[in-house]
């Protein structure tokens, strides 16, 4: 577009303007142009077009210039207007040199004008023929910066005549559509290939410059159709941890002579986007950390009783077990501060975090997120409950802030609210410990008397008194590089003691 | 939660005070955010004491390298051009990122001047070189970077900086010894805003800028303002950060120069290109060229200093 403007003033290039616009990226502004077919030839040794230096005269050259007589193949790429009324700039660095091939959007040079650095990129695919300035020279806006020899080819019918010297690479064809997609960058070759393979370019992730789709991308997409990623999904690096429940399935094979007649249902392909995509990343990272899991059962009967009492006393206080558990964790962490720590990426330093910012895994509108409650050590159980409610409400509408989602030092997953008992939670880096709380189930447990004597006297193991208690299983995972099993076990015991004796929790606040 | 890379009018405040991290973050955000036309991203950050030279400058000509290493003041080179700055916690860094088409440095500076003048009763003005002056004193340093799809303009604001450290760090004995085409800084006398109005603090300034930023961009609320912890994006910015910290980028990217010293009353010219000593002109009998040719200039800098004037 820029060149077009200047070209209007330059008679020599006027004839080139129309055709040069053809060569630029198709955009909706060209909707009025008539589609026409032309070919791009990739630079090879044998193709005559590029061989300016070859002394042999090529039949190819003749017919090339015939069919595209309006196109002048060398373009003076001028220094475009930089803005701010700047007329002159200093050339600071060249990113290319004479003879080098550049693609559209490749960097050509860096210029500087009184504190503003500008990167000049190429408008065209072609070969650099001339650099008009040296480093340190002053370049003028509107004047030529480099000469580029454009890469072009013939129309299809003529091409067969030329190929007495067959090019090594297949000739690529493009038909300029009236409404091509603006945001998809792909060369004509790639587009054609996509058509042949029946791949929609919208589905393919481009790995080239500016997200350009390359041939390799098409091939990858084809072979790994199920794992294609979304093209322009912003990456969310907020930490999340899914609490998986291990599922064991036993399949007993039954022998039949023939399978029942069925019709296969079509697969549904979906690019992994958003939170799930972030999960892929964080889980993969977490997987590099050696985890160990330690599980135990906590007797929650007293806490259940306490909660029922609170409910009776005040009908409108809604408090679940989680605030109690969170507070108890914080208290236990006072004695096991290594579990409230961060390690750096290389595991060279461990930071004992002062605040207990306890994260709670939540199933929110956007997916699984782990917002955290800050400074639990300073909060009362009621305050924790209110904060939890606030975070849950924000999560429901997808309005959790960065502050809520960052700075966590220790995490819990209340998977038991949905179901399950034992789990192997995955660490939320850079934290070193995480707990998964199972369901509270009513279980029959044998009475355990304090004095050992009674058990030895009753040799009759079949008969013993029993009670029904509320049991919650908890599974802790920790970073085995810095946390050992004994530490985790002792922490768990302390937590267990606090939860089984809630009075202790309240006294020590 | 909305993604960190969404476009629109936003304010982000960096939690880090490490100059390399912040520069890397700035570039990461500028390159990856989906900038929307007619919207701006405001980045606010500050660094522990450091000296930041422009992309095509010579650190030896711009600062006292020895003093910096003695006082453990970081040396960094940024991706944008312009001159050298001294940063510390009393110096606020402001970056405004837009699409390439919406880049307008003057508009940014005038917005700042108007905002600060009104709120703090000052008499700041913008000069032709796109600096902000308070009477005859400079209070900001600007630089920009324009790429194909985005552009950013960043500048510093001296609120409450240690000016003695600033002067000492930016004083270079080598300025006269170096001849090159590198960008050289234009030095001016500086002043802190707090010196003129002692109610001005870093916190107040940030709060003011955030509020006025959204007004300036016709937004009704200020909710698009977040603190950002670069640690969380470490994976994304680590390449930039490593580049910024590397000796290569700090020293070897310096445009070619000639460093002249006087040894036994004879001038010796040391030519350096890409950080490597490529030639030494002088009296051969005095110096042993082998020790220096082919070496990295910044590596043998101290030895060269010893030769000087001996």
C-alpha cells in the first residue's frame, strides 16, 4: 500500500503498481479486483528466472517476460513514513544483505530517529539486490531503502512449455479470491496443499513467522488430527490442579461369535483452548517434579457435631467443613513451615513463605481454578468462610482476579464434595504440598479403649463393641525433592489431632 | 478469568523490581498482547538501582562501569533506542503500548504533563526532543520501539530518586576516549518531582495515573487494572530475560568504536567491533598486542585502564 502511494508519483513504476498490488497480501479491500491466475516459483538452482548471473540464456526467461510483460521484477522498496513528521532516520543495523532471500514480513533493517527505534520489514518475497545505505548513514523517508527482485512465475498453460528444465520443487498455483480470510497467513503452495488434503486452514496452527501456516504444519495436522491446537488462544498460566480420583476398571472378556451390528458414531474434534490448554502446560511442568502421596483417615465426628450445633444456634450462618480444615491446616503449618514453601524452577532455592495463602481448587465458570485465601494465619474461621464464599461467587461468574489466583503457598482440593475417597493430587508449582479431601462417610469402627488391658483380656476377637463415626480420607502429595515422608506424616497427624479435637483449634487461635 | 494477553485499555503494574525481568516482560507483553486499534496498554514498573543504556549505545561511554560493579548497580541494555537512564525505586517507569498505527509519543507525553500539572500543581512542559522538563530541569527520559504490528513508548519519571547516585553512575571518564557512531546521550540537569512538591510519592503517582488513564481512554471503570507477577510467566519471558542479562547483549552488541588511551605519552587506539578487539594502533614496542587482540573488550577493560597514563 505504501509503495502504491509513492508509485503513483513515479511514472516508471506506474505500470508495476497494479500488478504489485496483486502480489501483496490479499485483503478485503481488493474485492473489486478481477481474479487472475499466476504462479509463484520457489527459488531453485535450475529455474531460469532467478539466474541473473547465469551466462546461459534461457528459453524460460523469454516466455516468462512475455506472459507477464506488465510486471517489472525489480522493486525499489522505499522507506515508509515513520510518523511524527520524521523525515530522516539513521540506519543502525542491517538484518539482511545483497543476494539474500527475504520473505514478506522478514526484518530488513533497524533505523533510529531521535530515541525511536523502528524495525523495517519487507513487503515482498524476493532477493535483495541492493542496499542503499551503510550502517550509520542517514536515510530519507520516501527514498529507496533496498532493491528487491521479486519472485514470480508464469500462467499455468505456458508453464509446461518452459519446463524443459524441470524445477526441483513443484510449481505452486494460487487463485486470488475475492474474499480471502484476512488473518490466515499461508503461501499459495500451502493453500493448495490444504485444499488437496481437505484441511481447513482455520483448524491449523501456524508455526511460521506471525503464525504463518507452513507445509510442515499441514502435515503435522494431518497426522495428529486430534491434538491440533487453537490458533490464537491467549495462554493462561494461572496455576490450577485437578484432583483426579484413580479409577480402576476390571473388564471381564465375554466370548461371542460375532459382534453386534453397530454403526460407528463420528468423532468430535476440538482444539484444546483456554483453561484446559493452560492445564496441559502446568500439568506437564508439575509432572517433572517427583511426587509422593501419603494418605490417612481423619475422624470428623466431633467436627460434624460442632457444625450441627452452630447450625442450630444460628439458622443463617452457613458454614461448611472447609473453613475449619483450612484454619487447622494453617495452624499445623506453623509447626511445619517447610510445607508452606516455594521452590524455584531449578530447585536450587527454597523460600519459606511467611503468609499462609491457602488455595482451594474450584470448579468455576471458566473451568478448574485455584484461588487462594490470603493470610489465613490472621483470619478467624468465620472470616475464612466469608472469604471462601466470596471467591466461590466470583468463580461462578468468572470474575476471579489475578490477585485471587496468584500468591498461593499451599493448596487443598475438596474433591470429596463431589465424591471419592483416595486421590493422588498433582502439585501446584511452585508449591511443595497439596491435599485432596475425600468424602466424609459414616463408617463402623471398632471401639478402641484407652487401656490396653481390656483388649488383651478379651481373646474373643469376633466380639467387640463398635461405633459409627464420620471418617474423611485425605491424600497429601508433596515434592519429594525437598519434603520427606516423615514430615508429611507428622503434619498430617497434627492436622488430624486438630480436626478430631476442634476445641484445640479454637483455643490456639 | 480474563487472559493476561487480551487487548483493550488496560493497566498492568509489575511486581518485580528486577530490571531484566521487567524489560523482558515489557517486550513479551508488547509482542503477544492482542492490541486493538484505538486502545492503549499502560505498564507501570520500577527497578532496583540500575543503569539502562539504549539499544545502540556504548555502555562505557555512558556510565562509570567500575562504579556500577562496586555498588552492585545492574547494567542493562534495553530494546528501544535513545539515551541512558538511571533507575531506582524513586524513578517510575511508564510504558504505553499500542498498535503501530496508533503510536503517538506526543499525545502520551501531553497526557502525563496535563495529569501531573493538574493534580500536583506543577509547571511541566514537553520539549521538542520529547522530554518533559520542569523549568530548566529534566524529569523524564523517553524512548520508543516500533515494530510491524505494535509500538511502545516508554519513559521514566523522576519522583524521588537518589540524584547523587544518578549523577555518579552516569558519569563516564571514557566519554572522551571513545569515538564511534553509537548513539550518545544528551545530558541535562535533572530534578525530582518531589523536590518541587513534597507531597508527591510513588504510590500517589501510580494511583493518579491509573485513574486518569482510564478517563483518557474513555473507559467508565478502572477494573482492567492488575498487578502482574512476572514469575508466573517465567517460561514465556525467560528467553528475553536471558538475552538481556547476557554479556553478549550487554557489551558485544555495541556499535564498533575506537578506544584511545595514552601510554607513556603515546596514544594507542584500540578498535573494537562486536565487543571484540580487532586492532590496536600504537607503538608496538610498548604494548604486547597478543594480550588484547581478539579478546572481548569488556573482559580486558581493567587491564587497559591500568595501561592508561602509565
